[in-house]
C-alpha cells in the first residue's frame, strides 16, 4: 500500500498504448491504455501484481483518476491524435464503477478536456458487472447514452452467459485468450 502511494507521488506509474488494428484494413482503429508500475527495485510490473492491493486499500480510485488524466494529457492534447478517428480504451476497476457518482464524473471529465465521448471506450471485466448487474447496467447506460463505448474484457472467465449481454449496453466483447489460443 505504501509502495503504491509512493508510486503515485514519485511518478513510477506509466501508461503504454497498445494498438488495436482492424484485420481487414490493417489500420489502427484504437489504442488500449495499459497501466504499468515501474517499481524502483522490481522493475516493470503489470497490473496483476498490484491492482488487487490497490482495490483493497482504496488507492485504486486515485490511480484510476491518474490514468484518465494521463490519457487525456497524452492523447487529447496531441494534434495528430485529435485529427485521427482512433478511439482510446481505458480499463476501470469494480470500485470505480461502484462509486455513486461515477457516470457523472466521467462525463464531466470528457467535457472538461473537450473529449468527444465517441472516442472513449471503457473496459470492464465480466466479473465486475456480475456482482451487481442492475446497478452496473444503469451506470453504463448513462455512459452509453452519452456516446461512450462499453467493452466487456476477459469474457468467458467467469460464470456469465451470453444471455446477460442482451441486458447490458455493451458495444464490444473481448473473449478471453484461453478460449481462442488453440484456434488454428
């Protein structure tokens, strides 16, 4: 917990932008903002190393705010990015979505930075929406109504069925790698 607090304070968190490519046109159509912790002793660490602790200690909300602001600074102030149609995808945690004012805060953020909501995609995991499907659906619907895309990440790793997707304002489903790794 103290290491994460220091990471925020000392600038040890970094964002890497993974391109999302249209397989037919071979053009970049989006980027996914991937958080990494450049730990001073252990080197680069993926979220699996620290996100659970960040959620338990409630530092995750500060980290998420940092990520969103960093993405806005990196991309939505860059003239080349603004002239493109590329979308940016940001992973959010369950505790972010559970915040009562989450949808309104995200909409206010897009307005403050002048971000076209059509250029923003929020990724949540399958398990996140299953914990409280009704509340999650209502919050995600607010975002979808504003033009923000919703993606379900790692679909198939939990217990949900495709039937649930009809209830959610989902624009994209990302199937977990374990289901497609052996497809020839």
